[in-house]
């Protein structure tokens, strides 16, 4: 009885899929905007990496576990709009939308190792629109709020025909989180933290996410550092080596049991914000993925313009 294996192209797509699901939504803390107040941040973000964390959390070269690929790299350049608007004193609308330009590059070893070809694939377009509402529960002794919303996939192909990295899962997700914040005035310090749960649809498992942030103000400059984590409710699967199909007696075959998109991600993000005025500021940020499973390992450099009222 013969065996049927997934094509290399299909296998690459299944693995590249989970490389691009890094959460781009900024952790904004517990506070709500005043009525008709707003906060708009437009940022340009750049990530280039040749490393990944596999399903066991080991840091490897991308596709190192596949001997037919060499010199593999992944680049994510995106322009992201993050917006908050005070609908009422105790209710703030929050939205986030990235436009992504993704590039996957690799050398394929073919012909029993006799030939090599360089493959470069680009994917670009709008990713997922995130919309949520943040409702103030308490203002003293700590600021406490609840934020709930959903992620809407836009008009992109979740399985690009050219084997390119997808712009998202193509599935609707729901989430809710509890946020707390505290100003340490008269010290120029603040602290905020949150924990949440994301309900995912399709062939993806739910996720728990959390973040903590500490900020310090010195004149017109705000220094802050954020630690955030994203953890799947099940252990991320071993994607490598799974796409094997054995034909059933009499023809046909069993579909490969492959789950993509399940990840653990842990990031540390220091940043500096300089306020030119009450309404205009610039932000420089570094987002470093220092641990995880089924995700890229690398550092995103971000530069943002902030308008507020």
C-alpha cells in the first residue's frame, strides 16, 4: 500500500501560518478617555528574523527541522492605527487596524541535494480589525475597568494560493479582559495590569493573555516598560512532521489532523514617549519576543505619532 504525503508547498504554508499571529494590539492600560476625548496612534513597525520557537519552546532557525529548507527568514512591516474615543465619561471605544507587508524567504534544496533555488513570497493587505469597549467600574482607590470586544477578519485570503504568509486566521475571535491601574502621585509613577480571555473560532484553541506596565514621567518624557504574555489553553501542537496521509483500503484517505495558530508568546516592550505639547507626541518602542511556542523569536522596532485630546 502506497503512502501519500502533503506537498512541500502545503507544508510550508501550514508552518508559515503561525509565524504571523503575533498580537499587534497595544496594551493601553485601565483608564478611560473623557467624553469626546481621543487618543490616536499611527505607528510603523518592523520585524526581521531568522529564528523561531518550536512547540517545545526551543529557539531554532526557522524551518530548521525541515532539512530541505535553508537560510529561511521572515519580515513583517506594518502600519498600524490604534484609536480610543470617549463615548461617555465611563465608556471608551477602542479600535485597532494594521496594514501588513509580509515577506517569507528561503532556499529550497531539491533534486536530492543537487539543486538549490531561492524562493521569496510577499503578502500585503489589511489584517484584522479589532473593536472593543472599555467600561469604567471603579475610579478609587484603584482605577478598575472591563474591556470586551471582537476581532473581525477583513477581505484577505487566509490560505494564499501562492503559499504566502497569511494576514490572519480568517476567523472571528471574541475577548474580554479586566484592567486595573493606579497612579502613585505625588511620585511621577503609575502602574497598570490586566488579564483576559480570548474565545477563538475555527480550528483554534482559546487563549489567556495578561500584561503589566510601569511608567515614569520626567518632564516631557514618559518612560515605560510592558511585559505581556499570551498562552493557549492547550499545549501548542508539533506542526512539523504531521502532514502525512495514509490512503484507506478501497481508495480515499484520511485528512491530516493539523492544528495551526495555537501559540504561547511572551514579550518585553520598553518605550519612550516625548510630548511636544498636550496633543502631540512621538513614541519609540522595542517589542522583544523572549520566549514562546510555535512563534517567531525576534525584536520589533516601532516608531509612532500620537495625537490626543
